[in-house]
């Protein structure tokens, strides 16, 4: 699939330009001919006979950045002084930091926030542990925990390399839900060590967001921590994605005037996200679901490439015991949900589906089928990308889910909470707003987090999860 210039590959070129007519036109032409997307142009300073400018350009990838700079360097009268990759600059020394909420301006204030005054608060919490929610950061803090084994589409890249993603997630928590979240990256892949570490650090936090831990270990880690801890434990790669997919399907049903529990759904991918989506959609009432992995359709009795969790999947899905590759599985399907890899679906496969085809091709950055190939053949298309309509991204879910759980000091997470979050996301889009290109709201729609948080808090109270 052809790439277009993106802010992800944005550079700022500081150039010394001779101060004569036509120089900027030459610069803009060179950038355009190289395929760059010219952005802002700022004057840094003017000197005798020359101007120093910062020119911002969006490119397609690393190599394209270099070719744009090379084109600029060819212009007589322009000297490139420095090239800054704006994405790397945004990550310089990390993207988050800690600030005190109270200024310490004199000894009186110091004596309240630290010794001797702090001892009174310590003893109050010692006598009533629940007061940690009242007098410490526990009331509003989430740990984002990873071992770096399943980061984005990059795979097992290690804990240090996972940090930029975890920091970005912490920024989203704060920006959209005013939740203080902190990255906790672990130098171990052993489930027992991950579980023990999270259990031991849990007193500091009001919730645990597991992130980018590879399957099938992530299932065991989450399941056991949920039983051990009295705070919410939520693996976002599983349930965050499933919540937003369910929200999108609810709106598909509203738009097409169909009962989504009657839809036939094929899921490509049996990892954390694929399994969680299958389980959640089944719990919601959709019975006809087929999950496919690299070996093909998963069914009870399949011998090759089966794990304990795939056996559970087989028992809960594929009621018709369909066998064969994904091309065979999608025959007669209403909905395709891709949570796997690029280019696993073809236009011919789409033509085997029902007339009003719905395709969620969510592999990122390259989806299961090119949107350009799919759009002429489907009724509704969604991707995981921001440069096409209907972006399905777990950002729509986790900020509001944790906001609502923290607000009621929840002891855990249940299916009713996830369903409430999905419905809240879905119904942020009003009936008269629904359209094939608008079945899911934007994360920048300020109504989303508030709606999710209120719905989650209400259901947590009704189902006995709330302390407060």
C-alpha cells in the first residue's frame, strides 16, 4: 500500500538561505518535487545577505526524509545547517514528568508535607488502610505494566524499547481523563516474576493496565492478578480493543437496522486481541463467530497449532465447525474483523461475503486488506489507522474506563463494565450522525471519556465493584 507523507515522519530543516528573490520558491518546488508535504516555515534570524529559516516537512519514511534533504542541498544559495526529526525531538528525555501539587515555600509547609506532620497521616492510614485512597496518589494513579514482548507491530523488542509507547499511553491517560499513569517496564518475561512484581507494587496504585505482553502468557498473568488484587487489572490489548470493536459493531447494527447478535462474524487472529474479541462478542450474544489463525479456522478437534486457550476458543466459537483457510471461513460472513497481519484478505474473499459487507481491517500500520481495494466492495470499512475514516483504537476506551473505575475505587473489572463502556462509546454518535464513514467517534470528541467514565462508574456500583 502506497504511503503518504505523515507527521510521524516530520523533519525540521534549518537552512541558511541567500536573501534574494525567488529563493523560497526554489525551496518549495524542490520539496514538492521530492514528494514532501511542506508545513510551517519560520524565520530564526536575519543576517547580512541571508536568512536562517526552519522549514517543517512531512515525509513518508526515513529514506524519504533523506531524499528531501538531499533535494534541498542541491539548490545553489541554500546551506542546510541542521536536520531535526520532530518525532525523536518530541521524545527527548522522555515525554512525561512529575510535578508537586503543593508548593514548599517555607518551614511551615515543609512540616506538613514531610516530617513531622506526615507521620500523623501515615498512622491514620496504618489504622485504616482504605484511607490510602484519601491521602495518597493511589486514588488517581495507574501502573502501565509491560515486559516489552508484544509492542505495537514490532514484537519482542524489550522493556527499554517499550518505554516510549508506555509514556505515550501515560500522556493519553492524563490528557483525556486526568488520570496519573506511570510506566513500569519489567526486565523479565517469566509470568511468575511478572505476577509477583505487580502484586508487590500494587499498594501504590488504584489500577493496573497491562500492556504489550505477548500471548498466551498475558492470559495467565491477567487472570491470576485479577484474583490476587483488590484493584482493577485490565489488559488493554485484549479488552480495550474488544470494547471499541463492540462499540463499532453496535453502531453498525444501528446504521444497517440489524440485530448484531444475528450477524456471522469471522475474526482473523487468535492472539490476545483476537481471543478477547471473540469472548466478548460471544458474551454479548453473537453466537456465529469463527476465529482463524495461520493454520486456518479454529474448531474443536483440530490437531495442529492448538494451545490451551485456542481449545477454549474452539469450544466457545465456530458452532458450524467450519474448516479450512480464511478464504473459506469468510464465505457467507457479514463481518470480518482483522486483528492479525497485513494482506491476509483479498478482493475475491470479500466477494464471498454477504451483500452488505462490514470489514474491520485493524492490523497496524498495514491492514489485512488495502483500504483502496476494500472500499469499492464493502458497505462499511474501519481500520486502525488515523488517515482513513472509522479509526478503531483502544484510546477510545481505556481513559474513560479507568477514570470511572478510579472514581468509585473499584475492586476489579467485569463484563458488565466493558459492555457499558462499549455502549457509551457507541451512543456518543447520535442517530442523525451515523454514516458509513462515521460509526465510531473521535478520541478528540470530549464527550467520549466523560460518557464512558459515568457509565462505567454506574455499572461498577450496581454490580458491587465500587468501594465509594
